[in-house]
C-alpha cells in the first residue's frame, strides 16, 4: 500500500471569501513532500470556483463536501456533479455524519452518490462511524459493517474510506491507536472480502490536531486523515502538512 498520506481538510460551513482566500494563499506557500502528502481541501460550494482559481498552479487538490445522487434535474438548492467536476474537484466527501444526521442521508442514498461519483471518474471519500451509545453497547462493528456493506459499491479498483466516530467529531475525544487499528483491520478485511476491492485507503477523522496526528500516523498505519476544526487554523494545518 502506498506510503502517501491523504490530508483532507473539511472546512464544513466555515470561512468567508476573504478568510478562505487568505488561508488558501498561505497553504500554497507550504513546501510539501509530494511523495509523503496529498493536500486536499474541501470548501463550501460557493467558495469552490474562487479556491480553484487560486490553487490552479499548485499541488493542492480540490474536493467538495457533498453532491447530489442524480446528474441533474429538479432538485432545488442542490449542486450537480457536473459543476463540481467542471470547477476542478477531484474528490467528494460522501455520507459525512453531519449530513446523515441533519439531512437524513441514508446508507442507500450514500451508495447512489458513491456510484455517481465513481461513474464520473471522481473519487468519493466515503464516511462511516458509530455513535457513542453504539460503541458503549458494543454494537459498533455491526453498525460499521452495515454502513460499509450498503454504502460501498462492489468490484472497484480502489476506495477511500474515512472512519469518523461520531463521538469524536469536534469533541476533543480521540479513540486510542489500538481502537483505530482495530477498525482499520476490520474495514479492510470486510471490504476486500465482501466487496472484492483490494486497494483501500483508510483515513481517520475526529478531533485530529497537530499533537495527535503523528502518533496516529506512526502507530495505526492509516492512509491519511479527514480534518475539520484544525484545518481552519493555519498553524495547525501547516504542522500537519509538513510532518515527517
Ligand atoms: P473535527 O471534524 O476534526 O473538527 O473533529 C472532522 C470531520 O467532521 O470531518
């Protein structure tokens, strides 16, 4: 498996135009070891054309935070994959727990989105994760298996999966390295056997910061991180992107 780590900044519904410009221009100046890091940023939809223009002569890659599961049509307020692609996105976060919770996205919808993204030759970053209650009741593997089973299409060459325990997002609580490793092994075993996908990029997300990322990377052997809060602070993301 590749040694390159995917650092995915999920800006969520944050940053105005001028803040996003300033942060992106600073990110452009960071010297990244290209054989070690892929720097992917996922701004709000309205920021995408602006950021796309700023990064066009850099190694920064662009991602969207969601897309609709249909190619086009009467879906007021939604954004089509065609535009996301045209504006230069290479990645799309699919099934983030905030969309599952606030927009009622089900595993079936997430699979439809994943299939559309793949058919359009973009890369979905499919999010999975359990609640604290599901973990405490020891139901977490069942929940994760169901998410993986329904959300991930079969027979792909490769897939990016982001494990984000819901209890860890924005809370400062982070699973132990052994817990992350357990889910990585569980996910890779399940996806390679049931879905016949051999190349799996397993990302961890949830309260990642410049202090805990190195241990997570060193000890759990994940292929990258999906980063919310810390991706908005230049000092933090700078340290994360220049590790190693
Ligand atoms: P966080 O968010 O890093 O702020 O916990 C991660 C995410 O929701 O992708």
